[in-house]
């Protein structure tokens, strides 16, 4: 029996910050102090507060240490684990520079409601015993021994769970379609092809709680009459794939996966398919084509996958977060899940909070919470206390919402009315220094590059839209270009074959809707209000602030700054290449960006 457990985050974020070194250091120091029989060091999945990593939590107290380095380990062991005193300098610092010692008291966590992320940060994902200790596979046992497939489908309908991959289609209804499809062979698939820039929700669940995906898929397979499944995970997630494969092996070893599960007539086999990283393979028909060994390209529907999917057999596809919710729903009942959220958007949703926000990371919140609560209460507000400008929600196919939307409830319906989508859960916060025309160009560059090229509206339409955006950002746009850009956006949205093309124009349409004045400034005034578009920036020297140190002239790569200590330094604007070196090098803030 251990008197304390030290949980070290082993998610990708903390790993990149050096958590493996912290973990190795803890084990070594505990051996040195003869404490390795008293204190257990556990590597967990992602805790969510990624920019504070590496994260270490000490139980039973629940003391939360952040930004721990290997050099901090001796003091942590000596003070906390030997003498019982917290190391204040490693604690989270809240408002007024007050140290917050306990996990549950940190604002980032206090407003969250963790269901899909319920085990992440608490268990060692490589040990099935720890998953079982937290009620793992209890839901599977429940459905196999006391529920009919119809009961399971009805419970999912009662829960109100909607697909968390972006479409938001009711999960129970989707399962019922596949369950009713005739045929002895059916498949279930987990879409783990997470490709949105800045999104890492699925990766963290796969790395921190892989058994929840396996259990959820098995429950779904039982409900729909499937006996085989695939987890389609992009190869860029090596840690997730490693832990998934280990979890599958462990489940098979325990008799929880394979033939005659738990001594019943239900059998199920599960495979991991590594994707090559094409964003379009997140679309379900393209994903199935990739599993079949073909190039991942969407196909027209109908027939829908529930009728003719993988190798022409009835197939159901849900994403990682959707499957991860299933065991908790079955164990606690559909009505429990439906008690959270709004009338039409039930339960919780995981978001990857990134961008110009103080506390980036993963958050899981009840549906209906406002954007203001997520960004300012949980995220801590805007980095550097600058002015909030917009939030891009729903990934590259989502929309940009403004300050007037901060009190908008986060639900499928409310976001759609505002011109955005829930998407898979990417949430990128922007401040006053972000140019919204440039933001639209950035996201369109991604979707245009990832287009499979099968249909003309997406292939050619996104290309022409991108050319117009580049023209505007370079100060060469016209008002006619603006009209054409909007017309093209609606055409691509209405005529593209799959969800990639149908949603690719969203960043353009929402920025035109809420930030048209920035587009017009680029065109009419040949200026970028945010000072972000390089071609439209002009640099001048504020003679009142200039100390004539000459650093700007010395570092200018094109020698376009003249002057000396006896005369004024002046920038030749015609020769200036707008690289910004003078602006970065001036120690007196004497370079003006216009």
C-alpha cells in the first residue's frame, strides 16, 4: 500500500516539455531517499492545461504543480514527499499572485464537467487494470448481460448525444439506421483522423484513455449487430497508435475483446488502420476508401454508409469523442447525460482552446456555456491583457465570431445562427493584432491545399477564392474582387461534393459578415488596420523617441535607413522591404508600424 501517488502527465504536450525527464528523475530520487516502496509514480494522459506543463499532481492531497523541470525534482521530493510541505514556487498562481495548491480550485478546471475526458490525467493508459478500477468495461458487461440491442439504441436516443466530429447528427438515430440494415456482416469505425490546425481533443483521449474507445465501439457493435471494427488514426499520432494497440492486446488477453466476450455469444475484432494524414479522409466515405486501400476521395451519397459502407457492407462511423461518451452514458443512463446541456444540444463538449489566450489546452464543458466563460473564466482572458477581437470556432471549416457573440451559448443551433459551426471542437482566440482578412486566408490556404480535387467547385473555387484573398492582402484588390469573393464563397458552399468544400468558405463568409470594414480598408485605403499584412505595412521613425543609437540602420538587411548621431535617422519607404527588423531591434519603441 502506497502512502502517496505522484501523477506525471505523459500527454504529447507535457512530453515535449520534458515530462519524461521529470518522471525518470522522480523515480531515481525516490530510490535514493528509500521512498520507492512508499510512493508510486504514475504516468497519465493529458491533464488539459497544456501550456502549464510538465504537470505533476500529488495525491491524496491533490496538490497541483506546474512547469516542473527535472531540476525541481530533488526539492519536490525533499519538501513535499519527505517533510509534507508544498513547494509554493511550483504551484499555479492565480489572481493577485495567490498560490492555488489544489487541482479543483484552479479556475481552468472548476467550470469543467469531464465525461469524455473523465479518466485522462488520472490513470496510466498502458494498464487495463487502472481503467477497470474506474468502472471500465462495466457498461459492456451491462449491455451483454441485461440489455437487448434495441435497449442500447433507445438509451442512446434518450441521451441526446450528437456526433462530436462536426456534423452533430443524433448518435442513437444513426445507430438505429445501421441496426435496421439487413445482412450478416457489419462494421463499426472510429474516425480518429483529427486534422484541424490547433485541434488535439481526439489525440488526448486516445493517448490518455484508449480503453474507453474500445468499450464504446463494442457497445455500439452489439447494438448494431457488427462483429468487426476499425480505428482509423493518422500516422502522425505515434503515441496514440502505440497505446491503442497495447490496449487492444490487453483487452483480448482479459477476454474483453475477441471471441465470445465475457462468455456470451457476442464476438468482436478490432483493428487499427494508420492514415497517411490527408485532411479529406476525415470525411466518412473518403475514410472508408482509404481503409479499403484506395485513394481517400469522397463519393456521392446515397447510398449512405449505414446501407452500403466499408466493402459494401452496412457501416457506422463515429469520431473519438462520440465513442468515448458511450460507456458513461450506458453505465449511468441516457437520462443522466441528457440532464446536462441545452434542450437540443445535450451533454458536454471538448474544445481545444488555443491562440491568444492565457491558458491554452483542453477543456470539457456543458453545452450551453457561453464563449465568454470559456475564454475569460476558464482560459484566463487574452494574452498580454490585449483586447479580444474574435474567436475562430469549428476548425478551418468554422467561422469567426466577435465580441458581440461572447455571451452566445455554445450549442449546435446558436453557433449555426451566428454563422459558425461546432465542428470537432477547435477554438482559436484572436486579439487586436490579428488581421481578419489574413486569418481567412490562412484557413482557406489549409482547406485548399487539403482538397482532394475530385469536384470542380471545391478544387477550382477554393483556388480562385485564395487568389482573391492574396490579392487583397497584397494591397492590389478592388471592390469588384470583394463582390466576386463573396459570390464564389456561396457557390463553393452550395455545390461542393463533401463537407470539406461545403464548409471551406465559412471563415471567409463570417469575416465578410462581421469584419467587412477590414476588407474595405485593405482595398480602399491600402492599409491593414491590424498591421499584420506585410505588403501594406509602412515603417517610420518617431523622432521624439529616437535616441540615435543606430541599431535600426545596422540591422537593416537592405540598408534603407540613413542617418547618424548628428542627424535624424530616416527610413526610405520606397527601398524598404517591410521585413520588420528595425521594429524588432529598436530598444526604445521608436519605430512606428503604420
